C-alpha cells in the first residue's frame, strides 16, 4: 500500500515528459484526433523535429490511459529523432518510454533509460529537463520502496527546476512527491510540511484537488482525523469550481473510509453513497469495489445485515468482474479475429454480386447470392464450432496439467516431511549428544587448568565458540511446526533466538500477517531457510551492528527486504560463496530472483518477491 500511495502523483505528473518549449505547449492543447491528422499530413513532408514533437505529445496524451498506444507513438518519435539525429527528441523519447515501462512494472528498464538521459542533459546544461529526469528517477526509486533514494533525487529535481526558473506547478509536483515519500517512511512532520508547500504553489485546479486529498490521507494515516476531514472538505470546495465526477468520487470515498475508522457508520454511509453515485458515473471499477465493501461494513456495524449482505454481494460480483478482465480480453481478441474474417467473407460476397450485376444474369445472380450466403453461414458456423472446440480442448489440457501439478506438489510435500523429520532427529542428536559431550569436555578442561593454576582463557573461549556453533546448528536444523503456529510467530521466534546469541541489534517488521498464511508448507519452509541463511551470513561476514528485516504480504505476492549496516561489498567483483548461492537457488525454487544492492562501506540490501 505504501508503494501504491507513493505513486499517487505519477499520473498527476504526466506533464513531465514534455520539454519547456512553446511549440510543445501549443501541440498539447490539440485533441488526439487533431494530432493524428496533423501527423498524417506532416508525414508527407521530409522528417523534421515538428513531426517528432507531434508523436511525443501523442504518446504523453495516451500515457496511463492506453499504454500500448502510448508506447507505439513514443517508439515512432524515438526512431524519427534517431533518423534525423535530433538529440533532444531522442532524450524526450527515452523519457516517455521510461515512464511507460515504469507504469508497466519494469522499474529497472526505466531507470537505465533515465540514467542515459542524465548524461545528455548535463552535457548541454539543460537544467529544466535535468530536473524532470531526476524527478522521474525519484519516482522509480519510490516504486521500489527505496524512499531515501527517492527523496534525494526529488530534491535534486527541485534544485534544477529552481535553477531553470520552472513554473510553480512543477515545484508543487515535486513537493507533493516529497510529501508522499516522507509519508511512506513515515515522517509525519516532513510529510505534511512538503504537502503544504505543494498546496501553496499549485495553481492548476485538478492537481490542487489531488494535493488536498493527499494531505487529508496523510493526516488520516497519522491519526490526525480532525485535520484530515478539514482538508477533504477543502478538496470538495475546490472541486465545486470544476465539478469533476472523478475527484468527487475519490474524496467521498476517502471521507467515508475515515468515518469508518472513527466508528461513525452513519456519516460513512452518507459519503460512501455519494461516492458510489460518482463511481457509477465514471464507471470506475476499482473504486466501485472499495465503496461497496465499505458500505457492507458500515451497514454491518449498524446491525442492518440485510443491506450489508446486498453490498457484500455487489462487492463480490465486482471482484469477479475484475478477475475476469484478462479472460474477457482474450475472448475479445478471438472475437476480433472472427469479425475480421467475417468482414473478409462479406467483401468476397459483394465482389461476386458486382460481377453478376455486370453480366446482367438476374436469375444466376439470385442463385449465386443464395449459395454464397449459405456458404458464408456454413463457414461462420464451422469456424465458431472449431473455435469453441479448440477452447474446450485447451481447458481440458489445462485441467490435466493442474492435476499433474497437484500430484507433484503432494510428492514434494511428502519428501519435505521426511527431510524435516530427519533434520529434527539430527538436531536432537547434536544438542543432546555432541552438545552435552562438548559441555562435559569444557568442564573437565576448566577443572584441569584450575588444578594446574593456569586459566588458559583463549582455549576456554575457543571451546565456548564451538559449543555456540553446535547449539546454533541444532536450532537451525529443527524444523518449525507450521501446522501449529503462524508464520509470523515462527519468524519472530527465529529472530529472538538469534538476538539472544549476539550483540547485533535485530529489527523485524511484518505487515499483512494474514496473507502470509496463503503460502504452502513448502513455500514457508523454503522462506524460513532463506531468512536463516541471510541472517547467518550477515552475522558471519557483514561485521554489522544492526540488521533490519521487513516482510510485507500483499494479495498475490510477498516482498522481503533485509538490510544491514555492515562493511558491504562490490557486487560486480565479489565472488559468491556457498551461502549466497544457496539463497539464490532457494529463491529460484520459489519462482523469484534475488536483487542485491551493496557497495563497500555502505552496508547491504537484499530484496526479493514470492508469488502466492
């Protein structure tokens, strides 16, 4: 939710792909249809920077609405700019493509494009676009929960915007992004301070409403509910000037959610019903889902279970609709292909009819038209049957594959149970056998040296180290009982166990513990072993005084971030040991990959996602 909150301003800042050029600003005022027509006319002339700018603006206008179209136009703009060696146009194209890649979830690709632009804009002292580029890099870092890096880059953007004397609306956007970043850290004082700066500078009404809503959300997050209500009400008053259904929908939803927090279901219902009206008007599926869920909860608190059930059913239906969107898209693609073939058949029929008219064979014409019509119907019905049969066959194959997968999972779980039992036995042997013997040997050695009058502290210290290693090995081998305890409880015990054996400070933060239980036993076991290995590696090699572990569970994946303040290492040169290789292999078994951010003297950050 923090990352989603951080990206609230991404659509608001869509203007950032354009240069500070009067020609670009005049093109932005044109509609998409007018721009397409203009592009068609300009394409007849030799390629120039104006045509590049037209396609760049077309890309920006489609951004976040239709990313496929946006990427198409951005690619055309970049290729045309390359053709005529227009460096500014190429940089603008890379900027457009970077924002598209970011909105599609390809943060690393977006970052590399923006880094290339930094070199160019620095070389030509283009401070305005340099500010835009740093702002977009800040957005990329924010999307990856790297909030400190996001703040550093947004502050650079402010510096260059001020240096280029950029309009206040640009600075307002930057301060709004800083407010989001500090809200995610969280730092209430700095978050609110930057939001208020944005509010003061912003003059564009749509952006101002978004900023006021963000201030309201920030105060709500920090439990300053009275101030939160004040800013939501300000957003409504400003929106009364333009009467935007979209902004009414969002603000009504936020106020309704706030009154639910305050256990005031009647007021919550009042605002949620208004929000529902505007969500229906805007046909905004995601907000309709949220509003119906909140209305069900509000009526349930009031004891009106009949109304609560009605909204709960509606919420379930809308969720199903959202889940079916991908399937609907596939069906539409098949229908489009079918329609194209139907149109082709229709054209063939018209051509035949034209030939019959020219030959003036009235009777033959009727026969041929009838025959062609019957044939067309037969082709359409045959094609429809074939497609339906193909889809049915595909579904059967998918069901068989799913059955095979389930069998394999059961085999893996059985093998895993055997391995866990053997680990438990080995752990008991180490603890009760070897551990007890070592403790006895240690006492005998101490008694022996006491009789000799020699303490020999170094030998005793070495024996203590061996005993601790055996104890740690036995604890690590004991498999956690996932069927009895929650994963959160098991991880907390793991961290407490490590904390009791070292001076290193360990910090654990778990968000979304219910979603953690969606993992299978196999996934839980692998993740448990991965976290064991990461923390053990940090103890042994990082020479750190603090380790932070952040586990965030979402609806369909779990994000893991482990950070230490140790010596760090050069990821491009460091040879990976067995421990790190084991970690990568286990993460690969979870259908994921490991990202490492480290440099000498700056600690290490490990991050990966687990699909659930």
